[in-house]
């Protein structure tokens, strides 16, 4: 299903990536490109991180990064379904994969619409996930969905534009629905349990930097969320 | 407006040390400093207003949460209604709604606002008048009927929180809490929908055009509208001036836009406070 969803845009061009990443990253990459192994070791700069940006565009890129990760994960789940999936589970994953692909492509368009610099297509790292194991897939899905809900919940108060707050609100409840389904598949009745909802009835929230730190092991590119929403 | 402006002004004016807490909560509720208004006025359903005061928003959310808590309290007390395996599920839903009631009540009290009495909820749809027609039959004797009503009220709740996020923007703490209560409601809805599916209903964990509609009499249409009306929308805003006609952009194959239920499923839709109040009014 999800492979019927074509990306809206051609892969990002190098020049626009440099525009996005800003002078620092661009200059660093150029400097690295110009280095040979014989260069002075002192000239080697550590791999620079990609800043997600500032303000609302930063928030959109932040959400776009998470949706890219989720969409890529579920696309892989659907492409190589675990042999021990129970009846009907592949259909659930197929639907979720489609939702996440729509979120990803929607955010991509919204960032362009905002005149913002677009985060490049990320390269996921899923080596810690065993896609042939139902349990491994469900646990990874739970991690991604819980993280997504906490991310949107923490992001809402940082958004300045009501338009983007509308979008975030419309997406987060769908993510929460995914989270409840995945949790109930893992263990019936584990939806919205005490790990996710606190003693005052409020769902978990996380700051952009905490979310990106949690997501970073699954992403090749080093992301910097320190200025998101600021 | 002048009263509110005055109160906002007062909230921003330095006062004696002893008045500081009062000033803080006034600032917290912002425009809802209308606490000074008579309760009868502030309790009026928001009708034509496109933007409610913070207090209007908190009061309506409190009414919603009280409705949900009453539904689960009565259901858990109804002998033989909820299967033993699901008792803990509904105890959790009730716990969350009770926590939300506490939070919203304390928010109102913190602003010096009068907290209205809890109405006597009537889940038959008769509005506490025996002669009125029954809109929701056998809610506490038939588990499927109960689940169907719970699903609609939870969906309705998700959509109302989505609206009121915009009415509490002046208060950072309340803004965050409203978002976080919303996603709890969404998990409730998804779970109830899953329970219905396990009992043979054609229903997804999210509003979908593939769901079999819950049959209701015309007089109960306000609830259906509040729960799922407009969920088929596929045009979402991408900027302050433009919406993205997702159907024509996302699934273009062979130059043909392809309709897919996922386009609408991927976004939950908000409802206005007027739509919400019409649904709430069915129950008391």
C-alpha cells in the first residue's frame, strides 16, 4: 500500500541542502570534501550535525524528521512482514504505514509552503529491529508511536502559528490512536497505561532535544534540535 | 469587553504582596478573568462565537469530562454489563476522566471562578424527562450499545479538545495540559473502537469512511455530528492562506488522483464549541 505513495518531490538537491543546513554545515562539508588523508589532522572537523532550524519551520522540520522515521519503519514492516504476525495485523500496519507516509509528505509540503528550508531525506538505521519477529516489530512500533505522541504534545506549546498548531493537533490524536492500537496488540489493555499517562491524567510530553536524542540511534544523520521552536 | 479589559489590566497591575496569588491566576486565565461575570452568563453555550474565552473553554471541557466520568461510573456499577476482562480498562478510563475533572476544576478555582454544579446526566437521551423519546436504548444493559455510545463520546471529546487548544493559548500551562488530555482521549477512543471490532463491528481505531456508521435516530444527530461529522475532510491547511488538497496531490498515479480512505484517516478534525454543546445538551 505504502509503496503506492510516491514522494511529492524529487530528492533534495545538494545546493538546497546547503541552503538548508546553513553556512556552517555547508562550509564544513566543503572543507571535508577538500581534505585528503594526507591533510593536517588538525584540519579535520568533526561531522557536523544538521540543525532542524528555528521557530515554526524548525518545529515542522522536527515533526518531518519523526514522520520520516515512522514512515520508513512501517514501510519496511509492510515490505517484509513478520511470519508470526497474527491474522489482520499486516492490514493494521499497512494502514498505519499509509497514514505516516501522508503525514511525512504533508509536512514536506507545509515546510515548502512556509518558505522554510527543508530537512533532507534521512537515512534510517533499523539494525536493532528484527523485522521477522512480531514482538520486535511491535516493540519498535510502540517506541516510535509513544515518542511521536510525546513529541507533538511537547511541541504544541512552542508553535507560534495557529495553522501549524491546527496541523499538530490533527496529527497527534491519530498518532495517539496508533499508539493505543500497537500497545493493545502487544498486550491487550495496555493502552494509555501509567508509563504513558501521568497521575494527573496528562499524556507524556517531551522536549525536542530529548525526543531527537531518543530518535538519534535510528537516524544516520546527526540532528540538532537545540533551536527548534526558539 | 470593557470589564474583561479592566480585569486584564488589573491582572497586569502591581499590587500588594498578599494579592500576588490572585494576580497570578487572573493572568493565568487571561480573558477568562470574566470570573466576575454572573455564572448564568458564563455558562451560556457558546453559539455564534468563533473564539471562546479561556473560561468558556475550561467550563465546556469540564462538562465533557463529567459526562464521560458519569458514563463509566454508571457502566461499572451496572451488574453484568462490562465483561470481567475489560473492567480494568474502564476503570482506567474513569480514572483519567476523574483526573481531568480535578485538573479543570482546580484551574477554575485557581482563577477565582465559580465551578458549576454537576448536572444529572441521562444517557437514555430523554434529558431527565420520562415522556421524552429514548435516543440511546439499553446503554447500561447491552454492552454493544454501551460501547457504541462510549466511542462516540470519546471521539467527540478528542475533537472538542482540538478546538479548545486555541482558546487557552494565553496560558502556557493550560495549553500544554489541553494537548496532553486530548491525546489521552484519543487513546481511549482507539481502545473502545478496538473493543467494538473484537465484538464484530466494522470499525477502525480511527474515524474512517470504512467504518459502519452507528445508527441513531434523527433527534440524536447532534452526537453523531460531534463525534464524526466532517471527518471525511481531506483538505488540510499548509499555511495561513492555503490548504493542501491532499487527494489530488498524494495519490496521483497515471495522472489520476486516487481517493483513499487513509487521506481522511490521517488527520482528526476539530469541532466548534457550538457543535459540541448541541451534543452535550442531549444528556441533561
